[in-house]
C-alpha cells in the first residue's frame, strides 16, 4: 500500500494512522512543530485549520508533487455559527491555492475519529467521502481507506469540499448539542 | 396533530403527505397552479426552488402568520455544480426574506422521498433535519415527523439551512452518480 506522513498527533491523526496501518500502509506521525522531513507519497494535514498556514509556510516546497490530504473543518469556534473560510470557497480550496504544486484531496472531515477506529457508524460501515481534482490522488487515498475495510466514496471535484465542510460542520453542531454522539453522525448508506 | 397544506403534487409532496397522515395529521394536496386557499397551520412548499417565487407572489399575503416549510435543494441543474442561491445564503433564507410575516422552517431536503415512505435509510430510522428560528414552528413540524415513527432532529437556526442545502446537494450528486441509491444516502445515527 502507500506510505503516509501524518502531520499532527491528535485524536484524528491517531485514528487515520490506525486506518492506514490496518490496510497495510506505513505511517510516520509527525508533530506540528517537528521539522522531520515528510517522506510519504501522501501527506495528511491532521491539524486544526488554523494551524495549516504555518505548515504551508514551513513545508510548502517539500509538499510540491505530493498528495496532500486536508481533513479540516474550518469552524469558527468563537461563534460556532459558521466557517472561517469564504462562503463560496473551502479550506481545501484555500490550501490548494497555497500549494499549487501539490495535489490536494479533501477526506476524513465527515468522519469522527471514533467512527474511523470502530469502522462503523452505528451498524453501517464507515464511509470516507473523498473530493479532489486529481483522479490518481483520490484513488491513492481511497485505496488506503478501502484496504482497511472502510468504504471510500468519490464525492466529486475539489469544489465539493465546500459541501463536505458544510456537512462536517453540521455534524459537529449535532454532536456538540448532543443530537448525535461522537461515535455516530452521518452514515452513508449505499 | 396538525393540518397541513402541501403545495405540489410530485413525489416529495406525496411522500410528505404519507408521513403526515401516518402520524395522524390531515393533509390538503394543492397543485402548483391551483388557487385553492391554504387552510393548514403548516404550509409545505413541495415544489422545485424555481417555482417558489411565483407561489410567494401569488400567496404571500395568505401565508402571513403560517409556518412555511421549505424542502428545496436549489441545485443549479444546468451545471449540476453548485447552487443557484448566494453562497452565504440559502433557499430558506431567501424565502424567509420574501415572506417576513411567515415562520419559515427548513425540513425534508436531506431525505429522499423513498426514505420518507420507507421510514428507514438502510436499517436506520429516517431522520428529518429541521432548522428554523421559531422554536414553536420547528416543534410543530418535528411533531408531525415524530408521530409517523420517523425521527426529527433540531439542526439549529434557519442559518443552518445553508449547511442542510449543501448536504442535500451532496447527497443528490452521490445518487445521480450512483454512489448511493435513491433509497439510501445520509442516515443520521444517534
């Protein structure tokens, strides 16, 4: 399978690492402040959206040519009433603009960590919605997911990250208001 | 239960009528071109978004004081690549602005007709996400849903219609590209 460098060491970073390893991929987990080079073909930015700019600044050149996975939900955590990216854009689109030589893929922002680790949302196999403009990049990320027994679904071009981030935000608001649990949320039924 | 006037006679109108009747509500189904007065406490605009403006024009005065349910997904069906409402707005917000004396509730736009009729998405009870600024109006619509054995979930203020419409759009793109069926899609797991 693939070799992933995951930047971030939080719950989502660990959960994505577990998924990747379960499917036979190799993983480096790299702390946000760490300057270790990223050696993966796939680099997952498993950090809050607010921390991405610094990584882009530090590692922009290093990320050229690589598949960069944006997992963020750019929620305005002061108001909890919207996103901090422009309404007609997305975190993924902003990151792609900042990393023009990388192939950005949106994934893992609609799955809580608990559902990645469990492999299910309720009784439904956990589905990772994957959006991006580069078909090979999407396939690479999707293969990592599928190999772990989860289900990757192509959600369309990178423009659809706007919708995936709306979905991720809505799901977080439902969990924060205890309408769903952090091991539940949106399941994708084929 | 409630008395609903449903404007529209298509698949969604029929499915919502079935849900309402199952829960003990009474329903008038009114064709788009029909001038029959709406007598329901709850008026469901079960028409495509493009047909709403004419209804607002014809029936604006009549809808004052009523709970108006917007079920639309304002997809740009020419491009299938976005919505026809401003990116920072929603169909529901536009309708509320056009009907300032009505209490607009967003509901039923994230559930395909087949899942309303079946009562399930896969093995999960069909959940109707309900957004609105008037708590009584939301409760009225939610009670109609719950009484039918489905599950209504409060998705927040009417501003969240932006997210619900993104979710509805994403779900339609997944069904149109055969990633999910029209009896599947997003299930909400508690």
